[in-house]
C-alpha cells in the first residue's frame, strides 16, 4: 500500500525517481513556482548560463555573451553527458558555439540536476566528468487549475531585454504547460567602459508540455520546444552565428504497476547551425560553415523499491539513439573558384545501452549506491567525399567503426553524530567524439591550430576516487569535497609538423592523440553559517589541478577560486552581497596554447522585494566597481561585463 502510494506520487510528479536519492550531487531549482525560491538572485529571468553557474562543480567557457559551454570537474563537453529530460541531443557546431544547454530557455525548466563524475544518470553515456540533466517544467495532474506567469527584465549594460509569458492548465485527466520567451541584447561594455564588439544576440523560444491520463495507471506525455537564436556575436571567435535553431520533441508513455513505475519515451530533435562572417571586417577569405545534427531515440526506465530490512531503490534503463552529424565549409577566395570541404563527414552513430542503479538504505545512518552502464556503438561515415578526404591522411581507415563503452561506480555514506562522511569510486570509458575521430581541418581559435580527427583513437577511460566530509550543526555547516580522475588514453590534440595548415593565419596542424595517462583533481571547501534569524553567510573555496603524461599542465583548469555571499532577509525583502574571484592562474598550459589569466575580484549586490503573493521585483548591480577582468575560462581572454544594473519583474496570476 505504502509502495503503491509512493509510486503514484512518483508517477504523477516526475519521471526521474532517482531525485530522491543521495547520488544527485546537486539539483538547482530554476522555475519560480509560487512559494518556491530559486537560487539565482535574478530569478527565472536569468539566462540558463547564469543558472548553470550557480552549481557547485560547474564553470562556464565563454566565447561571447550567449551559449556558454558548461564545464564540470574541469572537464568540457566531450567528457560530459547533457540530456534534456533524459533525451540525447548533440550540438551542430564544429566550433562548439552551441552547447546543448543553449537550446532551452530557463522558463522551460523546472530544475537542473548534476551528477558529478562517473555515477551518471541512467541515460548518460560517456560521462567521465559528470552528467547534467535539464528537467522540463511540468505542472502535472491535479495542480492549480490555471496559472499564468509573466516576466520582464532589463539589464542596462548591453541593453538586454527579456520577456516571457507562460500558462499552465491542470485537471485530473489532463495538463498543459506552454510558454513563449524572448531575449535580445546589444553589445556589452567591459569594465572601464569599452564596448565589446560582436557580443550581441537575439533568441526566441516556444515550448509546450502536455499530459493525458488514460486510466488511473496509464499516462501519455508530450514535449515540444522550438528555439531559435539569430544574430549571435562571438567576440572570442572569427565568426558569428546567423542562425542556431533547435526543434526538440518527445512522446512518452508511463505505466504504473502495483510494484513499479515504467516509463518509455521516444524522441526526435534537429539542430541547425549557420555561421556567418559577413559582418566582420578584414575577412580575407569569406566562408560558409553550416552544421546539422539529427537525433532520434528512445529510453525505457523501470523503477521500483524492494526489501524490508534493507531497502533497495532500483532503476533499470534501456536506451537507444541514432544521431547524424554533418558539417561542411565553402571558402570564397577573392576572384578564385570557391573551395569546398566536408568537416564532419555525415557520421551516423547508433548507440544502445543498458543501465542499472541500486540505492540501498542499510539503516538510518548508512547507505550504499551502485550504478553501472554498458553501451555499444556503431558509427558509419556516410559522406564519401569526407571519407575520401580523411583517408588521404589515414590510409588504413574504414568507413565504419564499433565501440563498446561502460561505467561502474559505487559509493558509501555514513552519518554519525553531527557529521557525514562519504567515499566513492568508479571506472568508466568514452568513445572519441565525432570531432576527435573524424573532424577535418577544424580551426581552433584558442591555440590557433587546425585540428584533424584521428579515426584510430582508442577509447579514453578514467578511474575516479571521491570523498566528502561534512560537519553539520544547527547553525553552522562545513564540508570538504575532493575527487581525482586518473585517465588512461586521454584524448587531446598534439602537433603534427608533417601537415600544413589550411586556415589563413593558423600556426600548424594538430591531430588528436591518446596520451598514455593524465590526471585531474578537484578540492573544494564550503561553509554555511546562520548568523542570526535574518543574516546568513556562505563561502566556497576551490582548488583544481590537471596534468598530462609528461607532468605539464592541461589547459582550461580553474585556478584557485572563491565566492562568498552575505544574505539579509526579512519577510518580504531579501538582500545579498556577493564577492567572487580567482587567484592568478599559475598552473596554465602554454604547451597547449593557453595564456595566463590575472587574478580578479568582483562585487555584486542584489535586492528582491515580494510585493504580494503574485508580484516580485528583483534588482541589483553586478560588478559594482566596474572592474575590467576576464576569467580563465573566457575564450581568448575576452573581458567580462563591466558594471551592470538590472531590474526584473515577475507576475504570477
Ligand atoms: Cu558555429
């Protein structure tokens, strides 16, 4: 009876029952439903990138003011899994201008969940650094019959405007969420007042989510997202984006057994990416560079709870997807005939996997978590011209490849007195990405080299160890987190001086290789202090290191970073003072083309005023002292925004 009630709740609330268990390292609430406070001081009007930045283990690589690339545990997209409600989506840009997170709007989301390291969510594959799952907003059955919310925001620096409207309807048998969001920004001013050219963007997002209860135990749900960004500037790159468009759809069926909940979802998404250099001056050779990504797939997830003394929460997931990636480039040298080449040779990837997780509640103080996944993959190069081009450099290559990857992780948690202790370990592997295996003369503006994929790469693997120790008192808590990843066959580009560059101005050609070994380690200390009823303080200090097989630094590893917030709140007014900064980047990687980033500190102030239960106003100043700075993860050290005043209004009806 109890189990049935629990499962009913799960079926009606959300798909992913694993939320309840410990492994979810962090869940960030994005949407500001009535009565729930979002962590971001700007509220739902904040862009998704700003929400991601609130997560403890996440940094962001910034190539402009739009579409930042999430980095988890100092690992970028290649070593992460990003899914939207369990759906696989692959970006369509050979220059990583469009991370998957850029195709949703924060108004589409209920929450973002992050699993650190190899213990990924059931749909995740290739997640050595971690897995992000963006959970879409769903009102669910039997909620408020009608709910409308309107939001508007303005930021003075860059004249950013945000407008959003969404409505939710709910009954016993049906529900519907739908919304439209619009963002538009001009170029922003960096600290000191200089205008940063090509930092503008514009974006429209439409979304709908609906559910139909067929019987008491059967539910159909569907999702539709259409997202289009236009005129997006990338000041750190040589090109901008004319159009980045995502169409994301799904249909799922949930069935409730007496003993389990079973969900099967089928999905399809299509990403179109069109780059543009026509607005740039001094372009010697104009280029057209479109990219396309199609993914169709399904997953089937069974979750259940068994056992009396020793309670097991078990999830079994089967998934299957087929992705096609195609990108090409046409160069127009003034006067001469255009040159054409295929940069991603229409690679079709068929991947299928089986995942199991088991959360064991040993007793009230101890718990154990086990997870494992195995996946098989078949890749085929469908474009003959692209295949022939790469075969010139790799005569032994074929047009199809098979890979098997897997991961296994275990962790144990113990709570005694006022402390909590956990240790975990894992091993996992990933297949090379399409860029790493088959990319053809892809120019990288970070180190000014053209990159060539290598079809003979081995899978990369890593062994992970992690631990957490926390002391929790009623008004004070402190926590020390650490993890280390010991890589085998780490994939990175290395100079091949037999090849000469294609791109004008490039210094040479790098080919992706497996390094025998590499290491990435992260250590962080966080503290929370409830000073009085109204005053709270928290702080975070982080240290990271990354070394290659020769003991040299890996690129894009965070320097010592800190962040501290002091919050004062009465019933209706919340104020916050925040200081964040980085130490000088001493462990940078000149070997991989990285330049050193200086230390910086900025101060942010914010105020939130709850006018009544339906209306809230948020305002603030970021970078109060108008400091000119760039973080280590700012591509080519493009400077961040200078002083920025913002004001947001949210109305719930
Ligand atoms: Cu691009």
